[in-house]
């Protein structure tokens, strides 16, 4: 046998060796299309149609990876997605991807793969020391040690962490590939395109169903692609498959998804699939996603995911060169690779005899070791007739070799294989094909909360009852025989079509010729090795996680006897193959240790995903600018052109401040704040929520929503309102204007807009359906420019407004319709700054025009645009609250000192009863106060907490937090608002604000009103 | 465009996508793009809330004889009444005609409990045409858009990725999509991105 | 409550290190056993059969229940205690969470109980003679907006003044601490800052249940698995025992710690709790070599992430929107969380989701737990931990044991009594923590 | 991932809906003098059954209408969808409605105007 050429990965490559294990002909590879690829720095050749695994085997490369815990050398066990051992890192740079199964990686020109979890190289891995010390590392050893000294744990853990893990992530972190998601609907989703799935899809499609057929492999056909001893309607399997696929492809409402794994089955027949769109291409086109996540809502599903062959559990069963018998047959028949010359087939059932025949036909020497004593049936006869030696009642008790299988020890054993009856003999060999029977892939059925039952004859769990609208078919349904599986598929396809309301097509099952075999294995779960309990070479149950039969016994002894405890204590089934090959063996060995039957021990519940699902595909295009919409106002262009800095407020981007050349944020904000009080400022207030309220009961509705009275508000008048939740806590505020007898215009906070509309609809629809009120969101109908400052009226006049702005004609808290530059506007005389102020609303299409027009008109007055930061300072100078800043869901109007807005006479409003609870009047509730720092230049950080005794030991007795804090250029000093326990009683007193750096700020508790306390500026 | 009031003398103003540049992804297979996006600039939109007693008034101004059934659109000429909910409809009309229509409807409905709201600037309407429209929409919309399930005259309020949209299916392989104005740039960017594999163009 | 000062010497840990005589775990024991091919290990806890009567019965064999039983025995000397568990130990949220541990909470009441728990985590492996792998690798909470920065400042000030470690990091410091994070300021939710609790971290969740079970067993506590409670028997307003699938058990004190199913058990005593059972989803990636050495949380995008010792990236999201006892949630929740994770950690894009699961958490209106006596004398409830119960495990068990032993809440437990829903004196952690992990 | 049949728009993905929790909670009127404890039942206590649950949902991304739903919290089976303001029609739904402890609370009784207030209202009308 030629050993693979070992190199240090990536340093240099050698010329491609011959494909020495490739058969002379046959298989579904395209021998006219050779492909070169690199594994661990060595260049090899394969063919199109190969997987990385088949190509490596063709090149006699069996050592492919290292196990998780003991770093044991591992090869290729299987030929599909159940592979636990052959995990590789594929690709380079930003495109490298760890932990891919070589059995699923399709070969393409230039494919670059590396082995994992080894240092410095696959062959010489220092981590393999763990294997030598494995007797000190049984299951759960880490729970029992690394505790002394306590301070050392982080050091121990550091070592453990670096020893653990499998592959390395990509060297560059930004994934250059594109991933997409798509929704789909169908009458029938068929998961699995083997014989049963194909037949089911065909029958459903012929019955007129919208069908999606998904299979994880590159072509449909499943196991059938690896069988040479079957004919269907007189055709080869490949011929029959091609015919079926062609018929399906010609039907419009059939979607064929090869390379697509159905990985999740959720409530109400919602299934998730990942399609590997370009992974098999050497140079994928840029317009295609690398992978696509399908989210399918199916009326009916047919689960036909086939079955997994089980390994036999014997000493040394993890060596490279020990493979599953079905996989060996697949490599021979589908890939034209013969993975060994001197071979042993070790089995407890008939199926492996087909592998023996295939090996024999391929020219290998074969010995069959069968655990069963009484061998009957045609297959056994055929094997013997081919001159192959068969040992009945024997077992391979130990497999050995250094990095590859070199010899086996064979001995006669008892009925269950657990006890060696007589002296063993040895035999040199380079391939062992084992078969422990089949386990249906019931994962999706179980995800969908279908029930499982134990089949005593087939020794497996198979579906019994379903929970969703779903059918099982074929090997996944415990129907392993090809002929019966096709019939099962046909039946399921018809049943699903019928359940989807269609007329079932009259289709006959094709005629099958296949070996006549028994599907009943012998129960032999743990093969004895002639040593005492726990001794001798390890026999592996979970290959990837290095869980041995002894570990299962240990868990049982220590009381970890529930299946879940076994799983969690030993990590059995927790590896990236999710126990597809180990589950039943582990259960059986546990059952044996506990003296119980397998179904009594139970099985684990399978959960999403069936096989690992790409995170990139789940994220899809919801990344970058498409992660979450960003909403811009209609004046945004101006802000951007004039150098504004922005802040996110919910989904909105709002101008935060407008720095001029060389200005710091503080400089800019100071300038903006001063301008608003000395001449005029202009703010883009378009993002405020606006709700149009209409109906004869509109006023009554507002009366119930807000804490104050609304019935008598005059038309054209505005009023400020505070909205509470029914627990009495402030939820939103804003100004509402009466446009007509039955017509109001409400404004809400920017962040609260959607929530307030929903809140109002909820009350109308669910609690007060008798109220005749309609709500319509007009947030975006209007662009809003707020003009604020002593010159505001003059600027409006300069802008050509066509109404009188005299306070007598247009008083504070009223609204007028007007025109500016010929465009109709609604002007609200309300103020969040305490200055003379106008909120000018205009149809959004003219928002930018209005803004530029006002800027031009205001130029002579030094009109200054101000952002949200200056707006915050200006309102804080006046002691106006911001919901969500002064409040946090635990603040009542009384806490804010706003008793004045809570009606004492209204019989009810939302939150009224809650405010009357005894605890709401407690004097030590947090109350809104102002803070005046002793050092007037010192601005307290927002979020700082106040105490009475700055020298108190920790934990300190905190009074509460600073909610808003700014430098006020108008005051010439710092201002702050705070919510302090019993705050109003502290008025005039001193509090201390300890800083994170140990410093303490001293402040006087004052009224939360710093500027123009008498409100004299409101009329300019 | 109806020449009512003095709309014509005013600047038409800006739309949600005025600043969006024309974009094209070529169809990788050659030929026409699978998705062509056009903004229906200033398409008139009036939100109607009220019961069946609105019908005579609506009828009078649109010519429709009945309000649409659930999930359906009623069209007469360039006026379309889109069902939004049990007592809610969206009336689409030619650009510029909405102001007059709005005031007429408001006036005529004075006696009944109804709300007529001009939402022309609140919402943005896009025309989506091309062979791949349904495939592209399926990437962000969970509705079954198969032509047998969502055909001519059907409409739905739903989600397209992270945006709330109203979809209206027309006879040709085309849809009208209506969304909040501030979501229009996101929706357009999303559609162009989703259309990459079929070719897509935004024509402004 | 506020005037009472906590004990500066830390919590009373009681008897420690398996004083009951069970063979201890150590490297030496491991070596000794290796010579005997590990055939000599004993059961971690006895497979106890229910006795006729106990001083205290704890319903629920999760971390909180087992910890309660352990501290009843270790601190209060009450060892006639049974823990009855419907299924297998740790099978509820103990074995289904993302194992984040921290005490950096906003409100004083929260800080008190979570810090109490954190002090017990520190030294738990030694107390229990079971390595629970408590790993103080730090918990970093990210702020993505001005608003969040302000909230963060409020929180850090409060935390520090409660004597709990916390520090603020800027984007560059965060990048240094977490090299795989994306601090590009132009993304939708840029990393604008964060605060770090270095003493926070993770632990091995199953080990916590097993460790407490083994140590409690050592002190004489009976641990009874596969024993479902079917009724709570009362004599007037006093509890006298419980009916189970394995018979009647007489007792005058019952502590219910059955997260997710609290309402169901409460209904057996005609008690109603202000809790809702909701799905909480989490997932792990395939294992990879270490790339993340701390825990990252982001409230704005509802995502938290760490890397387990095994190498799996562990990701969690916020709770689902509707009540469910199905231990399964809806796909959009992990879908959105994964997008957020890829935004912040682009390297995740080429990893694969290996396992996904759901737990049932019971959530309270104020996102704070209930540790309380009830109207039924001798019946106590510990529930409502929502999404954040794991980190509280030892503290919760410790104060609950104290409540059961003394029939009155101590300083830490008192604010969590049921009567807060009548007074309205809630401990509202919502505003401060969208994802309260 | 539930498939919910909106009574107006037809079957839609769960992601288009928002869940409003327990249905049939009547809001007590402030005029009825409830104790703080009785009021707390309304404010904070929500039914949390394991099994059939009567709850409120809203087709948030569609017609924005509220409706009631009877859903099993274990199997996630939707037994019935029925309009706001009406009770369940299915046997199971009716039984769940009648069995709820909330039917006996003072808070629910207080959702109707107190006799005196009602009398006044009647005079007005």
C-alpha cells in the first residue's frame, strides 16, 4: 500500500500521485474530466463527480483527521452526511470554512483542503499524547479535577480551550460570499430524493401537486446510486433515476433542489432548507448566492431521508481503514474507488454481503466475519459461491495498526458478541467493512414531534404517529427493501396529494430486481475483546467525541442513567455529526449496563438542524445596510449637505448638531443653543409621530387616553397631554390640536409613534368598540420645521407667510392654516424651548423647499439650524421632560411634579386607578428635581447617581440618577435633571455625585427650571 | 393628470426616491432584466376608513359599484380601491387629482362616520415588472405569490423583508408595491439586491 | 431594606467540601481509579426512594431547587429534605441556557441578589467538590446608540456604587479585548461603547445541577428523579404534603422551583402567579479553535454570545412573543439574532449552526423573580426568573433555603415577595435590560 | 412558526402578527372601588395555562385588526379564531372560558358600571 506523501501543510506541494485505488472503469465520476486538488499541501488528482473523500481514497489517503479529545488518527467512515471523522477545512483566506465533511465536499478544480485539530501536522500530532494518557481522561474527568488551587482554574481552562475546538475559522473575517433566503409554498415537500422520495415526488406531481423535492446530495437517487445489483423496470438504477428526474423537471410546479438539506421542521409544516448553490463550482458567478436558505410552508410533507448504517462497537474500530460496509459499496460502485485490497467484512446482517460481493468483483481479497451463527439466505449463498470465506459466530475483536488498519484479531464469540469463546487468530488486512444494521433517519419526524417506536426485528427506532401533516416513506420509515421502499414512496406520494385535496394519479410501482435479503440484524452491541471490564484497546461509540463503550458504562455506574445525562456527561451524540452513527449503539450499551430494554431507556428528542446549517445563509442579506431600514426625513439632504452629524433615534436618522469648521460638538451645540435664544433656530421635527383622529367620539377618546381634560378644547387650539399605561406609568407625551369638532391632530414622540398608534387602536378595537373614532397615521404626510427664538415671527414674515402673527390673532397653543411661498402649511404655535416658536407642517414633498426657503428668509436674522442635542439642552433649561430619558417605565406624573396635568374630576382615564394605589403616594418615591453644581463649570455625566454621604461604605445608599445633564451657555453653567428618592423634600439641600474615577461632584437640589422661570419669553 | 385646483401652478415637489440614482444589474443570461422598478411619482393616495355607508359617495367619485372584497382591488379607469382591512381602503388616483378628490370626498361624507385622509406623501408607490418579480418578492415576502394564489386584482398588506408593504397584482406580470415613504429607499435597495441574479433595474 | 447593610464577609457558605463522607474527587482519585480501569467510581448521588415524610420537600430538580436543598442542609442543618423531579436532574432551564453569569444589574435589589449569587459562584467548585467550570472571563455589554450610552452610564454608576466591579470601554478598547468584533462606526448598530464586568463569565450548566445534587446527597438529602407531583395537599390554609406519581409524601414545608411550570404547580394549590411561560431559544455552532474569550451581550439587537470550552459559539436571543410549554420557539427569533451576530462578528458567517433548542422560561411583568411565601402556610415559590435565572442559581437557592428555614424573607429576598404586585413597588428591569441575561 | 388564519386576510405567517396575551380581561372602571389587591389581579395576573389558552392577537403587518384565538400552548394547535367582543364557539374554547378563575374576580365584576353610575347614565339617555 502506498502511503500518502506527508508534508507540512501549506509550505510546499508535491506533484500529484497516481490514483492507485481507482477502479478501471465504472462509477458516476466523469473520467474525462480530471480535477486537481490539494490536501494538506499535497496535490492530487480526482474526477468530476468525486467527493473529496472519494478522491482521497482513490489516492490511498486514509488518514484525514484527528479526533476531538484524544487526537486519535481518523479516516473516512461513511459516504454521506453522517460522517463523524473526516472533517476538513476547505478554502483559503476569507473563504476558508472549517469542519466540513470530506464525504460531502464535491471536488472541483483547485479545491484546497486541510486537516484539522492537529499540530504540527496530521501525522505527527502532539495532541495525540492525550491518547496515550486516555486512561486518565475518562468521560467527565474534568468535573473531578482542576479544582485546586481555585485560582488556577482559568489557567487550566486556557489550556483546555486551546486543546478543544476542531477547525480554525477563516483567516480573514469578512465573508466575501453572498447568501440569500427565499420563501416557498407547496402542496407537498419531499425531503430526500432516494428511491422512496423520488417515487413519492413523482406520484404527487402526477396528481397535480406543487412539489418541492430536496436532497442533500449533488444528484438524486440516494443509496441507489451506489448499488450495482439492482434493476428497476429492467433499467439500471441510474437509468431509472434519470427518467424520473427528467419527468419531474418537465413539470412547471415541481421544484427540484439537489444539494439541499431539509434541516428544520417547525410548527404548522414550516420547514427550513439550505441549498448549496455554488460550493461545487471552481469559479462561481458573482450573481449567484453561495448558499440559499429556503423557508417552506408545505401543505403536506413526505419525509424520506433514508437510513444510516451503524458501526459495530469493537476495540480499535476507529482506525483509518475501518469503514461502514454500505459506504465501501458506494465508493466502489458510485465513485469507482476500491478502498482496500485485503479486506474483512464484519457484520451482523445480510446487507454487508453485497459489499463483500462488490469488493470481490473489484478484485479485492475478502473474508466475511459474521456474528450470526445460523447463516441462510441467497446472499450468503452467492458470497460462498463466489469463493469468499465466511466465518459465522465470529467477531473482529480487536483492530490494530498505527495510523491505518494493519491487522485484525478474530475470535469465536457468544450470541451477543460480548464474550470471546475461544482463542483468537490474527489476520493482516487494509480495509474492514463493518455493518451493524440500519437506523432510519427519523430526525425530521422527531423534530416535528412525531412519535417513535422500537422495532424488535429491525433493531431500530422508526416513526409511528405523526404530529404535523406529514408522511414517512422508505428506509426512513423502516422500509429498507428497495422494492418495498418504492411502493412506500408511491403510497406516501398519493396520500399526501390526496390530503392536499388533489385527485391521486393512477401510477403503478415499477418492477424491481434486487438481491433477496433479510433486513434483520443480530443484536450485538458491544463486541468483547477478551480483556476485563474497561480494559484493552478502546471501542468507540461516538467517534468524533471519543466516547467509548467504557465511558457509557462509567456514566451508568455513576448514576448518569437518563439518556440526556448520558449524552451530557459523556458528550455522546453531541459532536458535529449529532450522533447519527452513535445514537443507537450508545443507547443499547446503556440499556445493557442498566439491565433494561432499549425502548425503556428511551431516545433523545431530535432538534433542528438535521445537519449543521450555515449561519451565513440564515443571516441571508440581512446584513450591512439591509440589516435594518434607516429612515430619513425629507429634509435630510440639506442636513447632509450642511455637515450635520446624525444620531439614530429608533430607525430614524436625526441631525444631532451642525459643526462648523473646527468646532467641537460642545462648541457647535453652544452656538446653536445661544442662537435659539438670541435670534432664532430651526429644527427638523419631521420625525415626531402624527396621528389623524376623526369621529364623533374623538374628544371622549382623548379624554380617556390622556390624564387631562379634552372635551372643551376649542377648535384650532392645542393642548399638551401625558399618556399613561394602565399601571399609571408615563408612556408618551405630545401636543394634540383640535382641527374640527370631530377632528384632532395628535403628535407623539419620535420613538413612540408606532407604539402609540397601536396602543390607541388596541383600546378602540378591544375595550371601547362603541366609540366612533378612526385613526390614520400621517407621520410622513407632513414635514415639520420648528422655528424658535425671539426672531421667529420676523423670519416667518420675511418668508412671506400670509397670516397675522400677532399674539392676539395667533396666540400661544393654537394652530393656523396659512401659506408660505404659495404652499399651504399648518402652523402650530407651541414651544419646546420656551421661546416664541412655530412648528410649520407642510406636505412632505415640499419639506425640503420649505426648509431652504426659511433658511434663506432667516439668513438676515442669523437663523441657525439646530439639532437634537441643542433641542435637548433648550428644553432642559426649561425643565421639560423627555419621555424615555427622565422616565423609564417606573415614573408617574406625580413623580415628575406634573400633578397639574392629572385631572381630579374625570371619572376615568387610562392609569387613573393605578395612580390611586397607596404606594404611589409614598414620599420616598423618586421625584424629578434640578441639580445645580457647586462648581458651575462641571457638567455631571448623565447616569451618575446621587448620595447624601459621599464617604459611605459600599454599597452606598443611592438617591437616584441624573437623567439629563448639559452645559447651558444661556445660564453660563451646568444644568441637570435627576430622579431622586424623596427629591422634593431635598430641595435646597446638597447631594454628592461620586464619579467612576473617585472624584465627587457636589450639587444643590433645585427646581427643575433653569431659565425664564416665569415663561416671559413665550411671546417673543 | 387632472387639472383641478391650482396644483399645476405649484412645483410638483419631491418624491421619496427623487435622490435615488438610476441603477441596473444586467441580466446574467442576457436579455431584459427580470425586474424593472419604476416609481409611480406622486400617485394620488387617499386612505378611507368607514363602513359600507361610504359606498354611495365613493361610487359617485370613482365609478365603482361596490367596495372591494377582502384582499381584492376594484378598479375603474385610473382609480383603484384597494382593500386594506374590514373598514379601511386605499384609494389610488392619478397624480395631482388627490387634493380635489380628497376635499370632495370629505365634503360628501360629512354626514357619515368616516375618515378620508390624504396620504399621498406618506406612501410611495412602485411599479414592479418583469419575469422574475414573484421570485424576487419571494425572497422577502412570506405570502404564497404563485399566480394561482395571488393573481390579477389581488392585494395584500404584508412584510417585504423589514418593510411593511401593500402588494397589488396586475394582469401583466407586474405588481404595484406601496410602502411608507421613509422605507422606500430601503425597499428599492432591497429589491435591486434581491434581483441581482435575474438582472434588475431602477428607472427612477 | 435599603438601610440594612449586607454582610461584608460574604454569604454564609455553611458546611463545605463533602463533610458527609462521600469519596472526594481529585486528580489523585482520578489516577487511582485509572489503575482500576475506572470500575470503582460510585454513584454521584443515591437513587433515593421517597420516604413517608420529610421536613422540607423541594419540587423541581433543577439548579435552583438542588441548590435550595443543599443550602437547607449545609447552612440550616435541615437534612430531612427531598428533591422531587419529574424527569431528570437539570433537564429544564438549567440544561438549556447559555450559562451567562454576572451581577451588574441596575436596581439595588437586583444587584444585591445577583452579587450574592456571584460570591457563591466564586468558590462553588470547592464547596461542592465538583468542578462547575466557573470561568470569570468577563461579560461585556455593548451600547449601540447615544441612548444606550446614557443608559450604560446610569447602570455603571449604580453598579459601582453597589460595590460591584464594572468598567466602561470605548470602541477601540473593545476591539482590543474582542479582536473579532466589528467596530465599523457606519454599520446600523455600531459598537459605540460597552461595559465590562470582569468577574462575570460562564459555567458548565449541567455540572451545577450534578454538583449540587452530589453535595446535597452527601448531606443526606434524598434526590428522587422520575417523580411527578400531581397534587399539593392542604389542611385549611396549611400545606401537609404532596401527591406524586410515586405516592404521597408528608411534609409541612414545600418549596416550588419549577421554572416554566410554576403556574401549573401553583394551580394545584389554587394560587395564581403573575408569570407567563415563554419559549427562549438558543443555539450553538460547530466547535472551532478559540476566537472569543469573553461573553458579549447586546440589548439593542437581542443577542448574546460566548464560546464554550468545547469551542462551540453559544448564541442566545430574547424570548418569543407568545406563551408556550412546547420548548420550541419560532424561526424568526434565531434568524434575526443570527443576522445581528453576523453584523457584529462577520467571522460567524462561515460557521454552521450545530444545535438549536428552546426552554420554557417564566417571565414576570417586571422582569424580576418571585421568591416568596404564599397564602398557603408552608408553601413557598421561587420562580419568574425569566431569561436570567442560571446566573442566580446559588444565590437563589441560598436565600430560598433561608426563607423556607425561617419562614420569613431575609434582606435580599424581601423585595421579591409576591405582594409587590399589589403595592406596585416593582423592580422593573425591563427598561434597563431588553435582554435580561 | 405558526400559520394563523387572520379572520380578514386569510392564512399568514406568525411573523405578521403580534400577540396580546390573555383574552377576555375586562377593564375595571375607576368608579368601582376595587382594593389595590383586586386591581392588581387585573393589572398583573395573566392566565398561563398548559393546554388551551384563549388569547388576543393582532394582524400587525396586515389589516391591523385584533381577534381572539384559542390555542394549545403545548401542541400549538389553533383550535379556533373568533372576533373581538365575542366568546369562543368551540366546546373546548367555551370550557376554557368558563373554567378561568378570572370569571370570579372582583376586577372583572368591576368592568361594568356600578349600579348607581349606571342609573345615572340611563337617566341621561
